[in-house]
C-alpha cells in the first residue's frame, strides 16, 4: 500500500453497474450478453430519427433499491437528461442520463477496513443508458461497432472523496459488488463489462481543508486494476509535488497491461456536455409508500454482515471476505449456525477449509450445497467435536457425503468410522505396541523424541485408524515417561 508522506490521500470512485432487467431501459430489446453482433437492437436504441424512448419501470425500481441499500435520500420527483457528446458507440450523439436531479442522493456506506470503521459518502446514484461497444482489430485495421449494449440500463454510483487508500477502495468495491449481487440487481460479471469503475485521486498537504487537484482515471475494468491504478496515481502525484510541480486536472486512461496511465484529455466540465432535460420523457414520479415498502423489504446487507462476522463471530477481515464472496457459502454458514449446535467459528473453519478446497478442486458449488445441507454440516461438526469420529474420519465422511448423498451419522455407521475413545481399550493397545517396538522405545528413552510419532502411528495401525490419536499420544507419553505408573514395564526396561 503506497503512502504519501506529508499528504492526505483522497480517493473517489464512480462505479457503473449494469442492471439485470429483462429488457433495455428505453425499449423492449432483450438485455442479455453474448448475442450475435447487432442482433439485439431496434430503432430506439440505435437512435433512428423519430423513435421514442419509454422508461423501464423495473430499472427505476432497481436503482432506487440500491439507493436505499446505500442509505440515500430518494428523490420522489426526478428526470432524465441528455448528455451530449459524439463517439461512434453512441448513435444518438447523446446519452440519456441524469444530471441535476438524480434518483438517489446523499447516502453513505459503512466500511470496516484494517480494523478501522468509517462511513464513505455516496454523493449520488443515477440511472442512465449504456453505450455500444467498439472492437478494434489490429489485423484488419477495422473497428466493429456493436449496438447490442446500447440502452442497457446502468446505474452510476458516485462516492465522495472519502477513501484514503487503495485497500479501502478495494474493500468499498467488494462491498458494492456484494450488495448488487445479494439484492439481485446486477450479475456483476466484470469480464462482460457489467461492472466498471472510474477512479479519481487527489493529494492535499496534511491537515489542509481544501481539496487538491483531481485526476480521473478511466477504463478500470477490474478491482485489482483499480488498486494498481490508485497506487500508480498516488506515486505519480507525489513525484510531481515533491519536485515542486503542480498536478493538472485531467482525465487519464489506465493501461492495466503496462501498469501505467496515459493522458487522455484535460478535464472537461459539465458545461461541455450541454446537459438538458430529455424532452421525450416525462418526470419520474415515485410514490412515497412504494419507496417505504421497498425500504422495508431490504434484507441484512453485506456491509452489516461483514461487521457481524468480524465483531460477533470472531472471523478476521480476510476470512469474512472469503465467506461473503460466495452467497452460497455465506448462507451455509448462517443457516448452520442458526441450528445452534456448533459455533459459527467452527462452521466457518470447515467452510473455509474443506468446503473451499473441494470447490477449488472443481466440485460444482450447486451440487455441493445441495448435498452438504446445514443439518448435515452441523451433524458432521458435532461428530468430530464430540470425538465420535476423528478429524481424519471427518474429512472422509465429508468426501463420502458428497458422493453418496447420505447423512454423516449413516456414513459413520456404514463404514465403521467411529473413533475408539475407550481408555482401557487404548491402554491395552499401547502396551501391546510398546512390547513389540522395543527399538523405538529405546530410541525415545535415549532422547529421540520423534520416535513417539512412530509409536502413535503403530497404535493407529493396531486400531485400524479408529483410535483417538490424542488419547493414544497421552497414554503413550504416560507409559514412556512414568513406566512405574502403568505397572507394566516393557520388559527390556
Ligand atoms: Zn432497442
């Protein structure tokens, strides 16, 4: 993480998320990724003369829902505006967006990062349409214009410059992505461009109240790219300032492959876009009751879950992140914990350990979660915690459970996996092994302490792997260190 000695770092983000509505925002074209080029467009989204837009109510609802999740004020009356600029991926030569009266304003997101809790201001969330996509071919020297993406509903989430490190920016982006996914507002597939962000960075001398000159970086397509772009920009600005120079307000293009940003243009002002209210659409009027109703239907959000996992369940921030990265894992944890049989920490450890390993090995999450139900996971953990089965047998039961789709208890019985924790029985095993392994006993007595491991292994073999290894280890130590207490010395001692 880059630090800038003597300067405060201010980072702001503009996150663009495609909404997963059935149809586009102003026409009935299908909103889906991967169709053949220009197969999903119509006169409206291609901007043909005379075509009129009709606002998709679902898109408005989804934008408002995200606004409520981020504690925004919802404007009951708002409108769409035309943002005028020319680019080949924008057939109308203007984008329908929102300017002076967006759907949502003045919100905040609670963020826990590096043990520090802070609120990140959300300046606004507005609804707009996506542009088309240009694909440049070096081979033919030609560019393909695909209008399928024209008119896909987007929300733009604009933060205040409240983030002060690339770590915080990453934590913020992770939380926004999870929120969009938990609320089923966007599928957030970054590789398909469903979630993109612009980053702005400014530095001010420590303690100064005025904000420094803002430099914006476009084309940041991944969260790790955002981290690299921020780090690069902080270093670039520190270099300029320490050389006595001044930072100019500009927009730069982030090149993730080269790991550098390139000057795109000196910053345009809002006036350059000649914003004016979209004359083909009326005002957007929301009913107070429907907004209240939406607010009441909000579930517990990922930001709160994250804090609960850390503060109440005792997970580290890294573990909480790993659990929240998958809705399936998160639900498995919560539902298993709700059964009240095992502690959330031990459930989490299973999920982060064995379950995650299986998924990494290529097991389908859908099948895994269907077979490893909360009841079964709870039973499996209880069996190991009570010592009915060893932790090794626990792993075996887990693997069998995925193959055979049976309850852990059933599998333990079927495969005879119960652990032997009968002390008298194990003491006899220990005596037998000690009598057979005279050399190892001598080694141990002569200071070769690792001979103990071998003896434990022999006892496990004697019990066909079912002996309680901790108990065996304890009984072996007792016999080796205090042979008199057992009353039965191995004969050569
Ligand atoms: Zn269309």
